[in-house]
C-alpha cells in the first residue's frame, strides 16, 4: 500500500516524495507486509516510543504525519476495513 500511496498521492503533489517513501518504509518495516486493519494504536505507540527514546522528536512528528496521511488516503479509497474512520494511528496530538 505504501507504493500505491507514493505513486498516486505523493509523486503528483510533492518534490520530496522519495523522502516520504523512505520514511514510510523505514519507520515500521514489519508493517509493510501486514494488513492495515491489523495495525493497532499499541503498535504505533511502540514504534513512536522507540523513535522518541532516541531523542528524535522531529522524526517522530514527521513519521506520524505521514502515517496519518497514508491511512486517510487508504480510507478515502476504501482500502482499509473501516473506511471513513480515524485510524488506529489517530494518536493524540500534542
């Protein structure tokens, strides 16, 4: 789904689409083979906590932003089980 998102959403809209793809691929590589409906808030917090533990607050913020964008895109296209709902990645904004 990451590749479809980059091709159909990011490439037409951003010059930095390759950076977006890199962030989505490397932030949670184990997620690439999992259906989105199986990714939980707990999974997202585990990844973000790992990034924050390295004192990489900006990276955590950017990563979360792109996860949300990917989920919203997939939801609009009904590619996730609960189209139209907020993702499990709908973590509290600070």
